[in-house]
C-alpha cells in the first residue's frame, strides 16, 4: 500500500520567462505550495504544454514528463564541473518544454546535507574519498533526500501518473511508495568532464544510476 501523506495545496502560481547562458529561452509557470511534508520552499515549473487535461495527461499516454532536480548552488548557478547538475538542469528544462511537463526544483543541496557540509565533503574527496564515502566520513547520510514533498506536489498539480526523467532508481521507488505511478523511466544524457568523472562513476557503482559506464571511459 502507498504511504499516505497529508495533501499539499497550491499557494500561488506566476509566469517567469527564463533565459539560460547559452541563449535558450522558455516561459515557465512556477507554482509554490502550502503543506509540504518537510516544510521547505520547493518549486514546480510547468514547462511547455502538458495537454488539455489536469497534469498533462494525454489519452492513452503515460503522463507528463517530470524531473525531480535537487538544488545545487555550485553547479546550477556557478557552473561547477565537479558534478553534472548544471548540465542536467539545462537539458531537463528544454526536454520538458518540448514534451510538456514539470520540473520540480527541490531544496535538497548536497543530496540533503546542505551547502557547507557539501563543501566539507568536497575537501575529503580531494583527499581520495568518493562522494558517498566523504559524506559517511562526516557522519552524514550518503543520500539524505526524501521525495515525499515531491509526491505531494505532483498530487496537488493533478499529475498522479508521470514519465520520470532521471537516472536515479531511488526517485522512482520513493515516488511509487507515496502513490505516484511512474509509467516510464526516461534517462538523462551523460554530461561528463575530467572534473566529474569519479563522481559519475561512483553514482553508477554505488547507487546504480542508469549511466552507461562505456560513456565514462577514459
């Protein structure tokens, strides 16, 4: 049985024009919420035209395309090459705008450990630990993210069935446990650089992200 959550409600919705550093532009309908389980200020960006029905459900379709994107100040804002977060965000916005759906921007910096702790973990990675071992060495969870609020957001948006844009199997598992039906797993691209190669390998080998290892060779 899915875990029962108190319902969240829409707080406000506003349209924001987005422009990315490469010149890509798109209109986003940004929604905030009341009653999210963790009390954080998560956002839902509606992109493209999900369809005429609530949540973008198409007749016979699998639901809107959805990306759960955890906040990454260093990657999303400053363009850090130590992770693939910035390129994944840019990719997701355009793909969702094309298909129609939602990007949920979740305030879960550093896989839930916060910005300062993430930078402390970076210092340990510079000494040879991988991203998960560094968190553990600080006495922190390897991945402390909880997607209950994301499930509440999707329910409030009228999107109980989705196509999930992600390489992370834990996202689908948690959403399913909270009553969201994931009809399709849509992988993201592989955004590799010399600075994030070890990070991506750790995600594949430790938490079974669906990233082709052959594309990480070299």
